[in-house]
C-alpha cells in the first residue's frame, strides 16, 4: 500500500480551467497516485475545450454553481451510476468587477453577492447535494487564501468572501459530524501564477512583491499548493479537521525584510 493509499478511490474535482489551474495540478497528482478523478466544469464550452486535449477521455460533468438544479442533477447522476466519492475538491472563485475596480466601501452589491454565491455558498450546496455519495470518512478540500486580514486593495471584496469560505469550513465540519466522519479543510495559498489570478487588477505587481518577501526569493508554485490539497484528501491527514492550512513559502514571516525596507526608505 502506498503512503497516500488512493488506489480504488474516486474523487470529484471542480474548477479546472487549464493546465495552470490548482484544480488541474491536484487532479493530475491524484491520478498519478492511482485515484480515479471525475471532473466538473461550469459550461459546455469549457467541457469541449478541455475534453479535446487536456482532459481527453476523462469523465467531465457540467455544473454551474449559480444553478441549484445543475448541482442536484450532478449529484443524482452520480448516485444513479452507483459512484461513491472519497472526497471532492472545490477550487472555484469568481469576482465580477462590473463597474471596474472600486474602493472597498463602494463595492457593488450584485457583484459581491454573486461572488459569495459562487466562491463560498457553492461549497455548502455541493456538500449537501453530494453527501449521499460520499464515504463516511470522505475528505473535502477547498482552495482559499493565505490571509484574509491583509487588506490588499486590488483583491478587494474577495478578501471578505474568502473569510466567509474559511468560516464555512468550520461550520460544515460541525454539522457533518452529527452522522459522519467527513472532513472539510482549506488550503490557504499565497499568490500563485494562474490564469484566474491574472484577471485581478494589478495582480502582477503584488505577485512580484510577494516573490521578494518570500524568504527563498522564489514564488509559491501551484504544485506546492496542490500537493497540500492532495495530502488533505488522503487518510493520512485524518487528524486535520476544520483547518485552513497556510501554504505561503514563509511569506507571512518576512514582511519586514531589511532589503525591502531599505529600498522603500531610499
């Protein structure tokens, strides 16, 4: 038996957009470790795009989180096929700056509520819908951020949305514990080079700054965040419950790096 023991286990992965996605890195590693991976994407267009190359010959479902009927249909189809999941990965975040980037106190209500619905509430809805096909000790992992207390202007209202996601992890564990041993955890990743992050205004500058702050002077790699998620999905992480595991390559200990201070003071 391998250390992670993924043989004969099936996982559902939400959020693959391309080969740079955290979700794809998680899924790839799961498959390498012997697990069966089922994929779910938001649209028919994305399914066709991924199914032709990156996820060729993989089972891909379509599930738009803003549509409860699609969430329910996904769960029913899995149940009808007799598929049992050892866990799932929720690697989904969405922000629509419909009126451009604004100061936080001017956040547009509909944009904020849509972001909460897709990025946070979807984890609750999916957990509820998929619970009948989850094993008693299944593991659920969502992708969060390394800190929700750093008020980065360009990340805007997604900071509070991710804070809600982290809190949701705790409350899901409490309610699930009534009749199962299902675990829910989050990976709190620092800045990554993904297609999704590229859409955040001025993200490149923040990413380059983070690279300077990280003690090793090298950015966090997508695989490093993904590997943590894979571990949390495994039975080896059975003692880790309701946690946001920070994966930031030490960035949080080094904001006052003397070289950066000297450059600023110049």
